[in-house]
C-alpha cells in the first residue's frame, strides 16, 4: 500500500478528509502569529507515547487489525494489549532540550509534540482523564518539560492533540482498519481483543457523546491554560458533530496569538492548510500551508526497532526546496525511543540538513 493511500485511509477513520478545492480559511490576523507565515519555517514534529514500549508498533495505528500490514510483518497488537503498555512506560532518558537544541542550531523555529494521540494516553497529568501521566508516572508532566525546553531555546511551542479517542469510544468503533470500505466490503468489525463483531456497531448514546465532547474541551483548556504562551495548536482529526466542541474563538480567548491548523472544525477551517501529509503539492497551493514528513526510515510516525536510520539528505532538501518555492513550512517528524532518548542518526541528519540549508 502506498504512503498516500495509507494516509487517506487513516484520515477517513479519524474524520479528516476533504477536497483541497473546498478550503475556506479563517485565518488569524493577530500580530503575534505572523512568524508562522514567513516562508520558510522549519518545524520539528515529535511523535511519542506508550506505543514505543512495544518496540514494533506505530503510535495508535498499531492496535488496528490490518491484514495488509500483517502480510508485511508490521507490528500489530490488540487494543487491550496496547493500552496495557502504559504500565511499562518509563521515559527515564526523556530530555527534550537535547534534541530540540540540535534542531534550533539547524535553523528550526518551532516544534510540535503529540500531547495525546488517538490511543487516548495523555503526556501530562490531565484532570480530565484517568489515562495520563497522572495515573502512570506519578504525575510527571512530559508536556511541561517539553515546553520549558522550547522556551529556553527560543523555539515556538506547538501542541499536537487528537480529538478522536479510541479508548474512550472503544465500545462504539471498529478496530478493523478499513472495515466495510469499498475495497473490503466483507470485512467484519473487530472489538478490543480483535474478535469479530457481527452486524453493525452499537450506536453511541447521546449521553456518552456529550461526555466525550466535554472531555475534549476540558483537555484543550488544560493545554491552553497550564503552560503559558502556546504558539501553535495542531489538531488531528475531527468529531461527529462539532456543535458543542470548543471553538477557535474560545481557544483564542485563552491564547490570542496562537496559530491553529485546519483539521477539527471542518476541512479547511483554520489558519493554514495542513493536509499535505507525507506528500508535496504538485503546484503552488496559493494559501498558507505546511507539509509534514516522517524523517526516520520505516515503521510509521513513532519509534520502532528499525527507526534508527534517517532519510537521505537529498530527499529532505527536495522537500525544503518545494516549500521555499511555494512559501510553505516543512514539518519533519522524529521518533524518540521508549526511554525518551533519540537515535544518534537524528543528530547527524539534523546537522547535515542545517548545514545544507545555510549554504543555499
């Protein structure tokens, strides 16, 4: 399966799909947000979470049954087994200043950390959740350590946050990737043990959905009030009905200068286009845009055992040159190991990239 097809398939599952011709931006004009719209900004994407404990799982997606990935011998576990990894999560070498410092020296201007992915585990001691560092790391706040490092180094602070939460909504969703799709109409849904679910999935009760939206809103407010100035908020996916979900106006009442991407409130509603995932535009998008790419080789977004290699500098420079030509930002993803350390290959890759950019 091609990378673009995989991305499109995943976007459909998390409610992030649409046609680029339909983009209608509601862009902030706050002077504090101007930094993002100065071409070209380099951003460091950091995908990190409990999946790394296993050593061969992509973050969140590793709990989805997927026959195609099994044929490639990609790591897959049941959701129940995946969530149990939180008990063994021990980031005793998590020192974000080390890897952020290397990015700063190379010319990066912002960073984005996965505060909560689709798996539901929060990297801060969230009062709104029973599945966070509050419950599993004695209240250690990995988000704060990241924010403090960004501020010390002069990097803009970005938060990734996934509204889709597969742990909270486990009774009302399928853990079969591409279940009942056009390509695989005969596939059955799977439960949290990957057992078949005959027939249709149970409909989510309104009471549950309302609590789920309250939970999202509470977590977003925690992130926007507990850490000082936040410069960028990167939603990944949407919800079934955005009627009561937190609005951009409510978020900007807490962080007036913040830039927000275009994935929560409907395709294209945000400050910029973040839909160029693992791909480059074929023509000038004619709007503020960002492209995100996996910098390491193999495995997906988070660390797996073969993610100690990084892509050739020629690939990264092609991405950069496209961004420079059409005024976009380049967001490159790295994957810390379970203990929080980053492979030496990252430091080599970021140094080479920084040197190459400075020569242009």
